C-alpha cells in the first residue's frame, strides 16, 4: 500500500519529488531518498530511523548466558542467529568444545530458523513483487495454494524451533557449553514426516521462483560469506569473499569496519578500502555452493539460472529458495542421524579476553564481539547485523538501478525500487514495518 | 451440542502473563472443555484460523497489552485488525492484520471466530502470572465458557 503516492512540485520547475508514505514487507523503519539529476542518481540513501535499541549497551555487565537471552530479543525472525553467534563467541574465547550431538542440534535449530525466515520472505514478502501484487493477502486471493505452501513451510520451521529451542519465537534452550535440554528422539520423530513434506515443498518453491520474471539488472558486487570445508555455512566456517579474502570468524575487524552515516541510526559497514559488499543467500551460494546438499545443488542446477545469482540481485529469491531445500534436506538428515547427547552441556570457566565469532543468519553474515573480564562479565559489546553490512550495497544498487525506471510511470517506478530493496530481505528490526521513500528528480524528464 | 468448537490458545507459559490463555484452559468446567478441541498454538497463524473455522466456531485466547491488567475483553477476531484494538501479546513475525487478511483469503470463516483476551502486566521470561492476571483467571475462564455455551445454546426461531 502506498499512501500518498504521487508527484509533487519540488523546489523548482525542474525538480520532482516522489513520495511514498509506506512500504510494507520489510522489517523495521526506514526511508529511502533518491536524488536524480540529468538522469543520473547523485544521491541514494537508505536512512534507518528506527530508534536505536541499545542492545550493545544492554549486555554490558551481564554474564554470557544472560547475553544469550538478551540478544535473542534483537529479532523475532532470526533470534537463533543472534544466540548462536554469541554462544560460539564465548565458547571460542573460553576454550569450550561441545559434543557432536550438541553441535548437530544447534545446526538443526539454525535450519529451522532458515526455513521459517526464508519461507516468510519468499512467499509473503517478496513473491507479490514478482507477480505484480500489492501484498500476500492479494496473492492468497489469486492463488491460495501458493500461500498455503509458504505458510506450511514456515510452520515446519517454527516447529523445529519449538521442539529443539523450547518455543518458536526467542527460543530458550541455548547456553554456553551446549543446551539447557536436549530433546528425546521421540520428540524429534514427530518432525520427521513433516520434513519429508518440507523438502518437497522447498523443491516446489525453487521451481516456482525460477519461473518468476525478474528485471534486467547487473551489478557485480564484492560478495562475502562464511565457507566451511565440510558443510554449507551456518554456524561455523571462515570468512571469505569473491576477491580472495580468507579470515577466521573472529577476525571480521581485519577486513571490515563500521561507520556512522548521517541520517541513519544504524551503522554502515564497508571494507577498510571503503567498498560496499553483499551478504546473504546469493553470496553464500556463490562462495560456498560447493558444499550444498545434493538435493539443493540439483534443484539449483535444474533451473539453469545459477549464473545470474552473483550479478542480478533480483534473483536472490531463487537463492533463498535453494537454501530452503538446503535447510529442509539437512534438517531431515540431522533428524535421521540424531543421537541424544549424553549430557546436554559441558561445564566451562570464564576467561578474560575477546569473545568474537561470525555465523550465517538467514540474511547474511552476523558478527559479534565481546570484551569479557576475569569473572566472565561483558564489559563491551559490538554486534554487526547483516542488514547494516548490506546497506551500502543496497544504496549502490539503487543508484545503479534507478535510471532504468525513470521513464516509467511514477507508481511503477517506485514499485520497482521497493522491489529492489526487498531483494536484500532487509531486517531493519522486528518492530514496526515502515519505510518512507522519496525520490527527488531535477534536471531530468518530467 | 450443535456446534463444533475449537479453542486456539495463544501464548507461552514461560513468559509471565503470556501464559494466561493456557492457564485459563485449566479453569474451564470439564463439560465445556469437552465441547471443544483445544490447540495450543503459541502464536496465531493464518492456517490455525482456517482449520479452526472449517465447519465450526472458534475462540482465540491470548493475553493482550494496552488494557488494564486482569481485565477481560471479547471481540470478533476481525476486530483485532483495527488500530485501536487490544494488541495480543503473542503475535510476531506477521502483523495481525496480515494474519487475519491471509486467513480470510485462504477461506477462514472469521464471522464464527471470537477473540477473548485478558490484560497482562508482566511478560518477563520465567516470571509466572502476575497477581492481577492470577486474580482474574476465573473471570477469564468464565467469559470463555460463557462464549461457548451462549453460542451453542438452542435458540428460538
């Protein structure tokens, strides 16, 4: 819904202001400002005006296990990402090694989160764009089966979180050293048949989105993700990039930095050379696709579109669908191999120093860094979510894409710009949904 | 009994007053409880409403924010999408108006769905029910029972 859509006179006869009051289907509050002069975009800004949430301050003075509960509250859609990144950071710093069954359970949790998050985005947030519809509600009226398919997948992902994590939103089972409780085999067995169905639904999702027509758009960005030698990256691996970066997950600051940008309450991240970079499903497939589950690899191959993922961000919907196959198929394998841990957690002792780690949230690489004192109390924290890392790439891609829509009717032009923004699945927060888009055009055609 | 009833109890018993709906189920008279199929759904999803209203009536229970703790409110489920409606405490990820819109588009008969909520005071993890909610649980349960019995009672033409 675009309340206030329309063209209004700006400061002069040759300036036009495009204003969209509301963009739904993104998480959080933000505003896009585009300034166009002589068909050239001279300014593209995604301003996040979501109120600062102070999580990095809230965790100061807290113990590691308290931190894990607190950071889960950063996002209702990807709480596991925040929890697991913190867990791994502390375990890495304290020299904690968990048993393989605990590691498998954590990976199963992450699969559940990827399933519910990707299903939400593909079906309810992004698919309406490709079908020229204003919302998932309209999509449901047009094709009920498609939306039911998405909701079913999302439910199965949530069910995994509920069984392994204790509840579907802000799960409570994770702790430093393992889990508070490991489910019995019988509890997980309830999910088994559902995961057979989920794999089929995910494969159908790939076929569905492969048929979506995407705008022509090519922008080659620096891609960054984790890569692991034995598995598709989720909670472990090294930070790699399309230009040859190869770092331990603790060493994110060696390659990237955050900076304050005027007009936004989120920090932007760039490489130390000032380059924007892209995280998320397309980057993961490009950099770590060799480790895809065979079913996911086949699903991607069958589309014949793998070559477009790295350059056309509108194809990110396909990458996300392929990762749905990855997460459902791997979750099923994990269930089949499950052995209940002998003990759900191992004891640990705090050690002073730096606790840092990166994992792959559904939207991309998530980095945490904590300074911990002798008692294990956090004294300083830095959390770098994927959306703040993608923000510079979003702006750069908007600037590159905008000229192609300037000759379109206003409503269609803005719809396409919003569509582009949603390609990154921006998770500005899990709070209100509001993005205000304005486009100033001066010196260009009316 | 003439109507097939489904109770959708939203919330999380480990999160303070978010567990009010689940606690209220235990206070329902046995004969009333026997009239309904109960699903503990955590957070409300469109599919829950579709299934629950298929050929029957449905009561959605949840703790709400924005009203006096312990006070009980009942309204049609479709009324929850209004801006000034009480906000259920358990709805995440999909905004409630989207859940309701999707449910309708997917065939839910929301005319037969009633929301009964209780104002919560504290949704803290591990806190248990607040005094205000604990004291009002019987009133909440009786409102739920009344809704089912009243709707189910034979009426003169």
